[in-house]
């Protein structure tokens, strides 16, 4: 439940920041303000975050960690170490970390789009 609250809070913050930026854009470029700028910008940012999440799902786990040094940190080799099992376990851990990050982006993008849609619906009902 704490993760859900954190994701919704981040989504609300990003919606507010995007709304302020789109209002400034509308006032500077077009000399007027409409809610269309705010809603469109929020939907586009939510869609981009969803695309990043889908891209993270499709990328292999090996592309996300640093291969430049080639060092294995936090591990000491000894006589009984089986390098094949260790590398499989390390790859599985990287895969789980990648999946976790992709799910965070997915839920963030979905919450931005859903909250924006609900706010648009509420404003459509309230404003003539």
C-alpha cells in the first residue's frame, strides 16, 4: 500500500509540474490559456513513460548494468565457487531488478494518464 501511495504522490507531483509548464507555454506562445494544453501535455508525458516501461520490459537484463569494468563487486572467489551458478544467479537478480523498475515506470505512467483523465472529466462536468 505504501508503494501505491508513493506512486500516486509522484504522479500528482508530475501532473502539477507539467500543468504549470503547459500553462506557461500557452501564455507565452499563444497569449491565452486553455485546459487543452494541460491535458494534452499530461497525456503525452504519461504515454512516453508507458513506452519507456514497455521498452524496459523488452530489453535484456545484461544491457542495464555496467560492463565497462568487468569486475564483480562484493564477491570473493574461493576453491568451491561455481562460476556458472553465480553468473546465473547474478543474471536472475539483474533481471528481477529490471522488471521491478519497469513495473514502477508502468504504474507511474498509468497513474498519470488515469488521474489526468479523471481530472479532465471532473472539470468537464464542473465547468460549462
